[in-house]
């Protein structure tokens, strides 16, 4: 009985936060209250506002459009802090395959715009760095960035 009550509370809390339900535990995402382009702009502003550098933006849907392939809007922003990224690579060079950090904005089948990322703690586990302070700090910062972008 207590378990059912706790599950109900968690479901209500998650719904109240407007979280996009993901079928996995390795991704964090929220549903945006804005349209796609505005959400991307808010994401970029939030990243820069957190003293992080945007390295690249992949507009997958534009590349597909150029080839006359129809997909919903998707943008992946790569960003980070050179000092932190370098520190992580010094601990395990292979994590360089996963860096810089990435956040994606996408429009789903229903037309809802979402913002999310694969949790850095999940990624870092593969490289023995899941308890690293930089990873933990970036995870928390990425949550703040995504929430700000989804407003």
C-alpha cells in the first residue's frame, strides 16, 4: 500500500514538472513550453549564460531536408568548458569519444518540443569516471540549462 502511494506521488511530481517520459534511465529530458526555434535559442543562451562554450550545432533536419528526406526538427548542441573537458580526457583518453557534452532539442510525433541529454554520469560509467566531481557538477548544470531552455 505504501509503495503504491509513493509511486503515485512520484508520478504526480514528475507530471507536475512537465517531464517528458523516457523509456530509459540514461536520459534526462523535459518538454518545452516554446516552439522549436525559440527553445534552441533559449538553450544556447542558457549554455552561454553558464560560462560554457558552444563548439558546434548539428541541425540534422536541415541536412535531411537538403537531401529531400522528411524528418522532424532536431538540433544537437555540443558545448563545454575546455579546462573540464581536458581534465576528464587526462583521466581517461577514451572519454574523448563522448565529449564535448551534448544537449538535443527535438520535436516528437505529437509536435511537442523536448530538450534533453544522455546523463553524463551514465556516459562516464563506461570510463570509470561516474563519481568524478566534474561529471557530477556538469550533470547538475545540464539539468539547470535544460530547464531554463524549456521555459
